[in-house]
């Protein structure tokens, strides 16, 4: 990361830290949602840009993280906030490991279609297993445990806790691409056959990569559940998988800051358009089509190309 990127990063952190002091309560809630969804979008972006894998079912890991953490808080007495988050993260990672054992055998279109099939399968299980998941009625009224004696019921406190956790995860994502495993994944994306010839274990590397991304997506899902104080099948359905694709693409999948920009645009458009019309999803779809046609590198890619 060059000096310019460090400057942007420090400026973004400063803005995020002082935001609660200048923003109204409604905008603070939107900003909290942006922060949480940024990590979700980052994992999808990394799967495509660093791993060369296109997923139509990424909401599986987000949703599993949300459901596992909520079920833990509901049924495990005294489960702490961080333990619940980690329960969701490891559950999502385990799911990614199990599904990944099948996914790494595929590539290209077959990989994408298999992720879609897994997404629909797990969504159907969650929707039908009403005694556990609540089905389409969802789950609510779960506790919001304190963190080290600090109540998280205050929106500002929860915002800062989310900012800290997501910030650590984003730094881990940035660092990962510079690790040996990150370099191996880049080699596999560039030329899988050559990576095999060199001696890399392609299947094991892909599986490890998917498991790590599942872990971070699970953290995002668990935080999202506490943020919304309610979850339903919408956190794991095909629309959520489409939304994360929108967030990653509109910001720019080739740039680290892309998911942050894309998440901000998605949340703000969703909130403001839905207040004006009930056809806001149609408008979002049109915007996405325009981005794909005229700005395939996303918003950041377009600005960079103009310089």
C-alpha cells in the first residue's frame, strides 16, 4: 500500500471515529450498517479478485453466521457477545469448509452454478426448519450481552464496537493477500495448471481460502444480527447473495476500497429510494446494469481511468 492509500485509510478512520458526534441518529444507524456490510462485500470481492471464483451463493456464510450466533445467544446461558460472534464465525467457516470440499472441484460457470445450488438448498432448510430457525417468521428477542461490562444497547457504543471489530477484519483481509497463501491464490487465479506444475496443492489452497472468507463473512453476519435485533430467511436467500455482488461490483472489485464505496452507495440508495417508491429494487437493478455496461471496473475504476 503506497503513501496515498495510507493517507486515504487514515482519513477514513478519522471520519469514522468522529462521525457519531456530528451525525443524526438515523444516519448513524445507516453508517453502522455500511461498516458491517463492508466486510461481507470484501469477502466476496476477495473471492473473485484474489481467488478468481465467482459466487452466486455467498449469503450462505453470512446467514449461517447470523443464525448460529443468534441460536447461541438464545439457547446457551451466559454466552458473551464476543463468544456469540465467534460462534457465528466458526460455524460459517465450517460450512465453507464442507461446501468448499465440493466447490474446489469446479471452476468457472460450474463453480458459480454450484454455489447457487448450495445457497438454495441451505435457504430451503432454514425456511422449512421452523422449530429451530423460526422459518419465514424469523428469530427475535435474543439478548444483547454486554462487552467487558459495557452495555451495547447504546447505538453509539455498538457503532464503535462494530467499527473496531470490522476494522481488524479488514486489516486481516488486506494483510492476507500479502501472505504466502495469498500469493499462491493469486498464482492459481493467473494460471491454475502452472500452479499445479510448480507443486502447489491447488485444491487445499482454494479450500483454505474459502474457509477463511467464510469465517469473516460469518463475523459480518453475526454483527448484522445484533444490529438488526432480528433475523429471518432474508439473510441467507438469493437476494442477499445478489446484494453483495452489487456492493462489490459498484465500488470496484479490483480495488481494496471498492467494497467500502459500494456498501455505502447500496445502503444509502436502499434507504432513500425506498422512502420515495416501492419500486426501489427495480431502480437499483437499473443502476447495476448501467454500472456493468458503462463502468465495468466500478466507481473507483472509472475515476482512476479518467485521471
